[in-house]
């Protein structure tokens, strides 16, 4: 689960960037789900990215892809808060 917060003027370009990354990442080996959620008004410049990977190796492989590295390089200067990525495991 990743939280992406940008200043309001960067909202539209961030939305485009997140949509593009989600479309490409869904095709990565081991991806089970890749969804981007946008907070409702008035905080539409806040996004949450919910991703499910087959295992940690699939996640690590995704992180090393050129498209993911380019995504982070492009997104970094746009962020209004630290990139908050957290890994979880399912409790049964």
C-alpha cells in the first residue's frame, strides 16, 4: 500500500502518471492486482496505490524494472510528502 500526496497544482499530471504506471505494472510477472484510488474532494491531490504481488520476489523484480525506476524518478520532484510505501502480509 502506497500513499502518494502531491501539491494540488500537480494533481492532474500525477493522475496521468499513476494511471500509466498501473497499466504497465499489471502486466509485470507476479502481479495479482494494481489499483489506484484518488481521495474525494476536497483532497483530490491524495492517492493510494493498492498492489498485490505473488511473493516478495515478484515485488523485487517489479521494483527493478525500467518503467518503475522511471516512474519514481518522475514522481519524486512532484511529491508534497514522502513517498510512503508499506508492505503487508495477509493474516489468516
